[in-house]
C-alpha cells in the first residue's frame, strides 16, 4: 500500500485536523510541510498541485483532494 501524501502547515487548524484523522485511523501517510508564512503555497510547483493555493491537500496514487 502506497502512503497518502499530505501537504500541511500545522499552523492551520484544518491541517492539524487532517493529521489527527490520518493518525487516529492508522492511514499510512507522509507529510510534506508547506510553510504558508513563507509563501510556499504560492510556488509554481504547489500551484500545479492545487491551483487555489490552499491547504490541506491530500495526494493518493495520483488522485489529488483539495479544498475548493
């Protein structure tokens, strides 16, 4: 089973909730830290992943789940 990749900034309550959910349900995951305060959510690489430039984002085997 491939781990879910979670793009998070733990300053965000929504991101912390996603992390708690993943851990509580023992879902294999990796965390990619995206520093909102440094503008990392506005980089071209992240914008390709989520054009709305919002966190959290979950990526699972090519499927990307974002906040719209």
